[in-house]
C-alpha cells in the first residue's frame, strides 16, 4: 500500500479472437481506482467498470466458443490505452488484487478484488497466466469466496474459476482447490441469482471435460441437482446443465446412476418441446441421449419417451429420392382421400407440401394418421430441397466411423425419416434403416405408427433383395412389426407369404438358423392354429377325452375358410418337406414353430397326405427325444440352474406343439396304419413323468390318451396310462389351480375334482398330492374357501393324515388352529375336523 498507485489505470488486453490492429472495436477494460484514504480503506469507482462478455465453456484451451462483448472507443482512447498499459504496471496491480483476497481483509475489499481479477482474466490466456503465476494458495482464496453471502462475490469467484478452468493446463489445479465441492454446495442454496448459477455451472462444465474429474461429480445428489436445472428459466443455466450431463455420459460407469436420477425423461422433453429451444441445449441433450442409448435397456427407455434413433446416412444418399408428381393427397399407408377439388394451387404450394393440409372436413383421421401425414410431408420437403442431414453431414466429414452415426428425432419425424430411407437406393442406408425400425418396435403405438407411415409395403418389397444384409434386416423388422395383430393383417395383405416361403425353401443351403427363426416367427403368427381355440384339448377328468375330437373338427372347419385366401404356397410338397426337416433339427424353438405351421396346414386333406408321406413320424420322434430331458442328475448339477430351466421351457414348448400335431394326425387312417403306437406311447409316457413345466404336459396327456384309446378301445379304469396321466398331469394341474387361482369358483371346482380322484382310491394319489406340495394350499383353502371347498379340502387332508410322513407338513401348514376353530363353531363337517385332530400328534 506504500506504493505510489496512480488513481486510474487503463490497459488493453489483447483480443484473442483475432481482430486487426486497425480495428475500431477494441475491448475496453478499466480497473477500479485505488487510492489510499485516511482509514486505509479502498474506495471503489464503480462507474469505471465495463463488463465484457462471458467466456463459453470449452475443452480446447479456451480457443472455441468464446464470445466477448465489445465497446467502441475513439482513436484518442485507443492511443491512451496503448500508452498506459505496460506489463509491469499490470502485474503490480494483479499482485495487489491477489493480496486483497486474503482472509484478513475487509469482505467488501475481497469482493472488489475478485471481481476485478475476473474482468482482468477475460483478456485471454496471457492474463490468466499472470494470475496463475502467483502461489497456488490464490485459487484456495478464490474458492473460499464461494461461501460468501454476497451475490457479487460469488459471481466474481465463480466467473474467475470459469475462465481459469477453460484452459486445460489449469483444470487440475482448480479441482484440487476444492472448487467442485464448494460450487456444488453453492448450487444447493435455495435462492441464487441466475448469473451466479450460470458462472458456477459453466465452471463445472469446463471441469467435466476431464474424465478423472467427472468421477468426482458422479453422485445421485449432484445429478439430481443438474436435472432440476434443466427446468430453470434461464436458458444459459439449462445449456450448462445439459452440457455437464452430456460430458458425464461419456463415462459409461455413470449411466446407471444417471438413469436412476431421471435424466432420460428430462432430456427427452428438451428434444420434444414444441417451443424451439436453443441449438446448444438441444445438441447437448441429443449427445447425452446418444451416449446413453449405447446400452440396450437405456435405448428402450429413450424410445418409450417418444423418440426414435435414426441412422445418419449422409446427405448424398437422399439425392436418389424421387418425389411423386402432383396428385391428390393420400395417406402414407396408401389409403386414398376423397378429392373435393381438382384445381391445383395457384402458386404450387400443394405440389411442394403435398398432404400437409387437408381441407376436406369429412375426412376423419386419428392422431397417428395425421402425424404420419405431417411427418412424411416434412421429411420429403427436406429431401426435395436438399436440406436433410446437411448440417450433420458437414460436421461428420472428419469422422472415421460414419456408418455408426445416429441421431435422435421426435416420433413423428423419426418414423417418417426411416420410412423415407428404406425407399432410397443406397443399400447400406436401407439396411441400417430397417434395423432401426426393428429396434424401435418396442410397443403397439410404435408398430402402428410405422404401419400408418407406409413402412409395410416397402419392407415386403425388399424381402427379395439380392443382398443378404438387407434381407436379414427387413425380415427382422417385419418380425417385430408382426407382433401386433393389427399390423399383421396389413403384412399379410401385402402378400408376404409367397416371398417368405420361397426364402424358407432355401433353408438347407443358404440361410442361417437365426434367419430361419425370424421367418418362422412371422409365418406362425399368420398361420396360428390357436387363434380361434384357446381352450386345451384335454380339459376335464381323465375319462372324458372323447370330446377332444369334436373340438378338433369344429376348429378345422373354422380355419378352412381362412386358408382359401392364403394361396397354394402352403401346400407345396417342397415347403412341407422343409418344415419336416426343421423338425429333425435339435433346436427346440425352430421345432415348435415348424410343428405349429404343419398343424395349420394339415386341416387341408390333400396337404395331410403330403405331410404323412414326408417322413413326419421321424420328425416327431426327434422332437420327443429332447436332449434336456435325457441329461442325468450329475450333468444338471454341473450346469447353471437358470440355463437348465430355460432349456426345459423351450423343450416343453416344442413337445407341446408336436403333441398337438400328432393328435391332429391321429384323425387320419393312413397315418394310424403306419404309426408305431408302442414307440410313441413309450416316448410320451417318459415325457409325462419328466421335469418339463406342467402347462406343457396337458397336450402330452391328451395325445397319450387318444393314442392308447385308438389302439385299445376298452380301456379299464385302472389302465397304466390313466394312472400315469392322473398322477403326473391331472393332480399337479389341480393343485396349481388351487394354489394360484384368484377365482373362488375355479378353486372350488379344482378341489372337488381332486377330492373325487383321492376318494376313488387311485393308486398313489395321496402320495402324489403330498409330493406336489398340495398340503399347504389345501390347508389354506380350509380357512378361506367356500363351505363345499372347505369340506373337500378337509376330506383330502384327512386321507393324507393316514400316512404319518405327512403329519409334519400338515402341522407346519397351520392346520391345528383352523381345525379347532371349525370344531368350536360346529360347522357341518366338524366331526371330520375332530377326527383329523385326533390323527395328528398334538
């Protein structure tokens, strides 16, 4: 303070944006006038301050996206600045202001010093270097000011840290000074000005460029804070928060915590907003979502928010687009709209924006149809004028892996863009767009949107494309679209069966198993034999199996009419032979689908003869010899339990489909005459006692009963087949209904049927009930069921109690207090309850 300090210092920091020396627009910065007073205080001349612009967050030493406000000055002012701004005097004042940051100084002086240094640092890197050449403790003093209650001090400190952190060389020093933690604490304050938030978040934006520093920002609390700032009223704050989130997504380890914090819906809203947001916030939101979309689960979450991932194929690819000539507007799916006026637009607007506006008030369109029409018009307009993907294409010229580039568009534009791409000539673009359509079909709304946008017709036409990559992508897209019954009808109407069947005939030599599976998926949905019959073939007591044949005949009559419109491709011998060959493979999923299609085809008598003569018996025998059922206990212990459960599930599905097919075939005399009944009976009995899921045993039991009934019409009640079906299919099925059904009527019917089986003295029936875990649901039903259900349950448990080995399970199920309650209330069946209590060791 003993120095002779001039009352006013003017200096001209260099303009690093590069204006010429003769430029009249120079940055004019005036430091505070500093003079010694009687009280040794520093007076502040606030009128001498000019506020240059703000330095944007950047990652390349502050040389990008830096905007500085300029103040025009006269030629004399320029000469004065040039004469008085010597490096020595400037350095002296920097040292003075740094000393004023000391904790022992007046808070207002510290505030004035940090604001002055902030304005000084805006001159460029050499001015920041002048500040940073002083001891490292300077940064700690600046960070300490973030705790100040003064808005100006917080803004100045955050602004100075923002400028310093914009240079790579100083980022680690800023982080080591505790800036991340202090700024995070500052941002948690309930009331904070927009300027302070802007400077603080932009500082973190600069620091988040460094991967090491991103790890220090990864916490659910901090990310939730950023998500809240995405809804801030100040656009600059939103941009900075989005920029930090985009940088955080560059570290894959952050994805889980960011998704759990609700980042995806907030970023998606920024892209879907009707009001045009700034380019910066939309760009950062898109970049963040694209990084998150590299995970398949996150990709689904993004698309559930109404966004579509679209491949960037390059502006050149759209030059092959040929707009249709003038015609009356039609819906993208081909539906014609009644024309009320044939006069074209006077200025040609109707030709350019065909279909964007429909004046016919009689046209009733739902929202999906209107969105499809608007989206098609917008995307075709961009393609016509050559503006589509223009910005992205120019930006990516330096990128090496352009084939992997994606963008994210709102649903309306994204769906229309993908449909537009599959109509181009670029083969790589077509394959990528078809794959994107398959990925986007995550729900019914998305599938309907693609149908209304006209994707089905183009995809069906591409099935016969010579390139395998395009065929595979197209079949995959149709597979995902065909999950919807609504879309499936359109796919079938476009004539998809003929090209698919032709492809499947190449199964042996040209197409892979995965490709075959996709084709069979579509065919099984179109040729679903259970569309009209959801009930099981066997649905009642063991001795009532004869009613199955009547159900089969009625079902056959129902689907025969639908086959007339399909064509003769299904009845081709080579196609049937191909399906039988698929049955002989060891892939349960393919076996199930092939058996389901054959079941549909067999309704036609002429095709039944072809199936019988195509070695169908050996194909069925292969299905019933599943590897997963032949594994011994030691093999199962060595395998992963989850994998074995999945194998049993797939095997059960294939066996159930083959059992249905065998049941249909048994209606034909030529097949019965050539069938080895003994062999198939043995196979089905082994499957019935296997570990496949119970729901797949019903058709096995039905087929087994029908098979034995045709070979021996005088079945006795104690036949081995009846006993095995009862023990391994009927009893487990009834117990499952008692245990899992929410309907009291279903539970009552099941327990009455189970009581009938047990009371008739079926061999080992009580042991089967106990081994299937039936004691616990029966005891529970005794407490909450209807009177008939309670009485039947009580009778079954009483029979089970005759075997001492069941006593422990009955007691563990809590039967004693329930039985005592029944006796005390003197229900009609209290006598049996009392006898049961006497049987138990209580």
